[in-house]
């Protein structure tokens, strides 16, 4: 009996070591490109490509980060990206939470069919919508504006689906008790459903912010005045020119461009796990 327990215990230890070793290998594989990007951002320009690759150059040039801001108006790009990403994220949260509550709690004819059609829009690639979306922005006079960068992609089915699945897990008894106390549907949504949905809202906020922050194709098409309305991805493209690519400055700017998304994930990490576990499971 003791021998069997010893064998099972040893097997668990081996499985734990193997899984941890595999996770370590995967982690190193993911971190290696970031490590090389950081190393390249601190090298002199003439040492980025050498016959013998070296992780660390002859000197550590922190000045590359200042030079990146002087090479292009990167401060303006950061402000534009923050404005677009924050306002876009807030718009998505408001629109998605309201529509998700309607699909989860309100009863109306054709609700399920409409929701299926709504979800079907997720299968349409963004590239297919570029031309009609540009035509719409041109008709509204929004080309080369912040409205065109924010609003076209602020009403998607992903956020509605994510929050609807979470709302379906909330017991109906909570809303019924609020109704007895005199709360209408909108007040119940604000006082009960939305505070309970903080984990799911955090997941949606992170995904949406990263989507806006890293968007390149749509800003490239809709923005004409890049120095004034350009975002960070467009700013990174400015380091590629006819005279060659400033790889050390581009890597420095790329490292700085990652900081806002990393900070957002760190600030919301306590809500992310719960939100990911609960948003797509269960329901009535």
C-alpha cells in the first residue's frame, strides 16, 4: 500500500516537473524576441547587424530612446493613440454592455435570430469592410479625424457576446428583488448587473484597448495628416525610409509603445482571470 502511494507521489512530482519545464521553455521562446528588441534598442546604429551577432553592443545607448522622439513626433503619436484607444474602449464598453443586457434579459420577438445574425458579423474580415467604411466616413466628412479612428470599430459583436454570456450567469433573483424595491430595467442594469460584470468588462477593456492601440491598416487608410493625426503604429512606420531603416530607434520606440498595454494588463490582472473563466461559460 505504501509502495503504491510512493509511486503515485513520484509520478505527480515527475508530471509537475515536466509541465513546469515545458512552461519554462515556452516562456523563454516568447521572451527571446522581446529580449533581442530591448538589446537592439540600446545598441549604436552601426552595431545592429554585425558578422558575429552580439546581444550587447560596445556601449549601452539610452539616448536612443530620446533620439526616437526627435526622429519623429512620437509624443504626438502617443497622445493620439491614447486618445483613440481610451475613447474607443469606453465607447465599446458602453455600447456592448447595453446591447448585451438587452439580449440577455429583455424578451422581444426574434431576439435569438437577431443575436445569431449579430454574431455572424464576427465572420466578416475587417479588410472586406474597408472600402464601404471609407466611403461612409467620406460621406460624413470624417476622413482624417478622430471620429473616423474611433467610431467605425466601436460597435462589434465580440463585446456584446462576451458580456451577454456573463449576464446570463447572474441569478434572476437579484433583478427580481431590485424590481420589488422599485428599480426599473435601466436602474437594475446600472446598480446590479454592471457592478457584477467588472471582471468581464476588464477583459473587454484589455482586448479592445490592445486592438485600438495596435491597429495599423485602418489608420493608414483614413489618416492623411500623419504628423497631426497619426497613431503609434503609423509612427513606427516612419523609421523605414529611402535611406534605410533606423532599427535601433525603431526598437526603442517599439519598447515604449508596449508600455501602455503592459501597464493596463498589470492594473486589471486581478479581474482578468475571473472574467475569462466566467464570460463564456454557463447560461440560462
